[in-house]
C-alpha cells in the first residue's frame, strides 16, 4: 500500500484493528530487562588478594 493510505502501514483498517487487538490482548510483548543486581557501593574497598609466602630456594 502506498504511504498515502489511511491504514498505512497496514493493508486495511481491519488489519490495523486486528493488530491493535493483539497488543491489547497482550499477545505481543516487549521484553524487559530486570535490574536485580544492586549497584556497587563506591565506598567499599575491594578485597585484597590472599598473601602468598615467598618462595625460598
């Protein structure tokens, strides 16, 4: 259909209403990203690595 159609970008008004009904019926969904992780505490210091004893030869 040309962009001048009243139903654009759908082929007809009926197709536009069918698509709207699917969105309203939650058949289409946009995935959401959950932020379950808390942001790091800027005042916290990183844990230093465990000290290893010097090797004597």
